[in-house]
C-alpha cells in the first residue's frame, strides 16, 4: 500500500501453479481495491513473486518475477521469464534490470527483494540461480555484487527466498529459510536467530522500532521486542492435523499427526476437562498415519516422510524404528529407491487379524510380528513411469527432500 494514500494499492499476483494462465503479473488499484489494472505482465508462465516499495519514495518499486509451475511429481522452478524489474513512476512504466552489471547469467528461479529504509539506494535480492545467492546493490539497482553464496540461504528456494532489510540500519538484513537468519554486515555473513519453530516464511519489522518484529513460520507467529534475542511462545491453538484416528481405549483416545510438529494422542474426554499435558507424542512424524492395535491400544504405529515408521508403547514411552525398508531417500531421485514411500504412506491393521499390519509403498508390505520383519506381498503397484521418477525439483534446485517421492502406488482412502 502507498504509505500516505490508502486508495493506492499494488498486488504481486503469481497466478495458479498448474499451468499457463493470464492472471499473472503486477496489478494496481487507485480506488481502494474496487477496480484493478494490470501494469506489468511477463508471460502466461511467469508470475510475480515479490514486490517492494522504496520506503523513502513510494513511486519507486522493484518486482521479482518467477517462472514456475507444478507437476504432480516435481516443482519446476526457473525459466527465461524469471527476472527483476524497476519502476520510478508508481508502476506506469518498468525497466528490466535482470541483466544489469553483477547479476547472475543463465536461468533464474525464485526471487526475493528488499530496500533498506536507512539507505534507499541499498537494495538486496535473494536469487535462485546456478550462481545465485544474496546480491546487493548500492546504487538503486544499477549495479550489483554477490555478497553471499551459501546454500543455507537458498535451499528449497521455491519454498522460501524472502529477504527483509532493517528500516534503521543499512547493514542489517534478515532472510527466511529452514532457519530464520540475520546479517549485520550488509549481507556478507549470516547467523541463525532462534524463534520457537523452524521453516521461516515471513517477517514484519516495526518501521519506527526495528527491535520489534513478528516472524511467521510453520509453527505460527512469534513476537520479539529485542531484535530476535528472545521470542514469545507459540502456545496458541494453531495445530493443523493431517489425519486423525481413534483407539479402543475407554474413553477412546484421539491420535493424529500435526503439520511440521509431532504426532499426538490424547483423551476424547476427561474428568474436569482436557488439558494439554494429557496429550502425548505418539512417535512417527508430522505427515504420517497412525494405527493403534485394536487389542493392545497402547501400542501405536506412526509413520512419517522418508519411509519412517515407529512402534511406541504409550504406557512406557519406549519407541523404536520399524521401517519396512531402512533407507532415507533424501537426496535421491525416486528411481533410485527400491521401494518408494509416499509423504503420507498408509498404515492399517487388518480387521480380520489383529496381528497383521499392512504398510503401503510402491508395493504392499505385511508384518505379523509388530514390525520386526516384513514381507512384500505385491508387485510394484505404481505406473513406474521413468518420466515421473526423476528429481522432484529443477531445473536449478533439485529439491530432493524425499517428501515428494512419486510412483508410490498406494494411498489410504
């Protein structure tokens, strides 16, 4: 939004991710959002990933464009459409600055940008490219220098790639990634700040007091009033459960896996009400199905990505891995795995025989001894199409985290 004219609003629109569409680009409204005009369009495969305004001059805008689309088996991040643009007249006209001196050549992917409030000629860009990293301009985008090339700032570039300048100190800049990070020397070196949760995605800094900030991550929001030295707790009710199941206890227990957090089992009812300390970690991880044995409901099997499967005795807390195939696929193409496990691979106890547990992958596994050994009882049930079993990212960042393995054959309905 324009800082003094609330009727003047800009939007960076990425468009939908599944294919070409014309909704992409930079839009402007001069009547508080009632009517919109598209003022910058790249092509139908490239959307606007970031849009920042010079804090000292709202007519100066910088935009990052990102060519990307989703396939069921990969995230394609990068193409000839990606690049950076600048306007000095409030968006009426734009200049392509992608090829300005010092910027990387070749394909670009995702781009994050920020302008220093302390020195508006200092602009930072976090660029996904073969020679990507943190780039800094000290002449308002005319020329650039790569000041940092560490992978920790651009891993999973499609998922993060956001950068934020301190409003009062031109040398202080923050970046979102798996860890929330800060540089105090103009982007050259970076160290971790430690909000209560990882997977940082957003930051707001008070323009009149940079010690006061709100960081947004996969655990929620955390507030700091001392420049990130300490943070408020994330103890509000924002848990997102992927799946839930119930046990044969009386009263029955409810078990589920929380997004980017632990699994939990807790009572469906309790005398005096249910409190947080009644909920216990059930093993496994954030994405997995949970199955409790019908005849021994304190024995819980819980899954997670990477093919992790655990058996936990909720009475004693004893837990062990009982993976059907003990190989973490991180870093590998799907075709490299003998058995391919989905992010949420199915786990279920036979309704006919409580000693039989089935686990789904590209084949169906069966165990009759609570995970001490397994037998593959089916052939490959997937299409096993080589075209879909490569890297889960590209053409710049392969993004081989193991969470988007394709050709897995089975899912639980």
